[in-house]
C-alpha cells in the first residue's frame, strides 16, 4: 500500500467525519484538490488544513464522543475526540496522526 498524500488524507478524513454526521463540513473540490466553505450568498473561502483538523465538530464526528476518562483537575469527562485533539496538537506532523485513524 503506497503512502497517502496530505490532501488524500484530508479528503478521506472529511468524508469519514461527514459519514459520521459532521454537518458544517467544507466541500472538497476534486479538480482543485482542496476544501472550501461556501456561504448562502455564493461566496466561498478556502479551508486550511489546520482549520479543518482542529475543528471541534470535525473531531467529534471523526473520533466520536465516547467517554475516554475523567480529568480530576478540571473535574470533567474526557471524550475520545477531545483526547485525540490534545494528542494531535502535540504531534510534529498532525496529518500523519490523523492518518492512523482512517
């Protein structure tokens, strides 16, 4: 199996999150090989990789909201998505981290 390119990982991750109920996902343009957000007035803006992968709604849909633990310092439950975001933000290459779950 050949390694996936960054945009392939991103596109696949978006598709997985959409399949799991991500409502405000950016639109992937295969011809341009990028993602963008559109508004109701016909305008659009390119979605950066960081804007997508660190979005809380994306993370909830991608990893799920199952309880993973409890933080006694903050006195709150830690859910799968939250835990993975914390781990991913510390990675030198967050896209490679994301690829492990595709």
